C-alpha cells in the first residue's frame, strides 16, 4: 500500500501541468489534470508553457542528480496549442506543486530537474509523466503510457489510448450549443470525418491526399451519408477542398470562421465517425462516443494491416480493432456493437492510489 501524502493543512493539493506548448502533449496533460480535479474537487491545477533548457532536454538523466541545473531556455513564442502566439508562461521561482504532470521525452528532463531542485529546497514533488521517455520508470513517481509504448513497471499505468478531455456529458452539452445551421444534419445520415495528416513517420503526399479524398467520396456515395469534415493543424493544404470537389454540395458540412469550436458537438450529432489512421488522439476521442468509428488509411492497407500504419501506431490500431472500439473504413456504416472507450475516471483513480492520495 502506498503511503498517504497530504499537502499543507488547509491548502488544496496543487497540480502543475508543464509543457513546451506542443498541442498534443499539452492537451493530454491537461486532460489528466482535469480528471484528477473531477476526482478531488478541492484540488486545482495551473497550466504552464515553458522552454526547457537544452541541457536538461538533451541529458534528462543528469537532471535527476544535480539540483543546480538550469530549468529554462530562452523565452520564445510557443508553437501550437493553448499558448499559440503568446510568450511562454513560467512557474514562479521557488514555488513547487505537490503533483507535476509532464508529457513526452522533451519534458522528462525538466520534470526530473524540478523534482531534484524541490528536494534541495525541502519540498516534495511527485511526477506523473505521460508517454515513454525512454528512461527508467523508477525515476518518476508514476508513468502513464499507452499500450503501444514499451515502458512497464510497478509504477507504470498502461492505457489503451491517449489521455483526452472528452466526456459524454461534455459532448452532449456541446451538441445543444451547436449553431442552428448544423441542425439540418439530423435530417439524414451524418458522419463526422476527423482528418490528421503529415507526422514524424511520413509526409502526406498529394497522391495520398487524393486517395483519401476518393475513399471518403466513395463512402459518401455508397452510404448516402453527409460528411461533417474537421481538419487538424496537420491536414495537407487543399485536401478538404479536394474532398468537397468530389462530393455533392448537400453532402458536406464544414466549420465556418467565427463559429465556436464545433468539434465536440459534431461528435454528438454524428451517427458514426471516420478518423484518419495517423492520429491516436483523434481515434481515442472518437471512441469515447461508443458510436461506429472507422479508421481510414493514408497508406496502402492490407488484410492483415487495415490501418496501413507500422510500428507502435499499427499496434494501437490492431488492438482497437480487436477490442471492438474501431473498425477499418468500408463502404457503409457497420452495425455494432462497438465498445465505448472511457478510461479517464479509472486512470485518475489508479493514479491517486499509486501516489498515495
């Protein structure tokens, strides 16, 4: 049994989410913090965006041993995510949280350096680190990794998908606040389409984009579905226009400038969801709904590899198919049953137990 820890008497536990502003990393960390606060309503969290010093980013193991290492690099504008276009927001010097949430190898050294500095100042910081940083899990108080990452150990929590902020209640509330023009989608079969794009594994070429457009157009023709298309920051320029050119005008809906974020509401209104195979995050979020979720490959697919992906991402999709959270894209909406993927509450409870809180 873990030893129960408490913060200063009368003071709620403080959580820091610290990232370098990378959208996917930051939002997963925020999602975990929000889940912890739902479990412990008297707790609170702060969201910081920083530039880690190159030394601790390059040599994270060193950060676990020396308390005097610099934490921050030169101030810069953040690239993507919640801090887009704004200067990084650093924590106040000499202050520490009870729980620090970080994500990815780029932030592992910062987490270890801050914990070591806090210890030198007589403070205790517990680290909950997301994704495998290719360091020993024993350096952290808790590590949370998706099944397709390799890290394992007594303090490693393994999840099926990525951390996400979506809940059924939030999706339903967002659906009720959708602009009125979206209501016409309820008169026919409507399918949400979540498009990613180029990533560290491959660049989406014009030929790959054209093949994706053909897949989506063929699906719409066969199923009679209206496609509600959401592009991401990584979606190739011109791809949405390519898809729209191959669809009847009444078979596509797109977000308009000036509208609020319609993403959660679209997931609520859709009868099914199509997600491009590059994105673990979007597939995880779509599976929260329990609706049919279809995975569309960018690259050539095979019977034994319908996602067209390789390595860890293929392993993720293969497990999602086997667990009936998703299916490969076909010509029509598949019949169920689909298993809803909802891990956040259980993950928060397991993490609290692991941290002795």
